[in-house]
C-alpha cells in the first residue's frame, strides 16, 4: 500500500467514511483514482 497510497490519505478517507461524509463506494473510487494517479506519476 505504501507505494501507491499514502497512509495519511487512507486515514483521511476512513475518517470521512466513519463520519458518513462519503459512501463506501465513493471511498473505493477515491482510493482507485489515487492509485492510478500515483502509478502514472511513477511510470512517466
């Protein structure tokens, strides 16, 4: 997880999920987008 997701990013999403600011599906979508963004930054 440390390669494409930062711990602070995941922690913030978990807080938002626990406070019901985002849904579980939105949580997954945001994590996927962050992984893709970080992967692209690393490969280019």
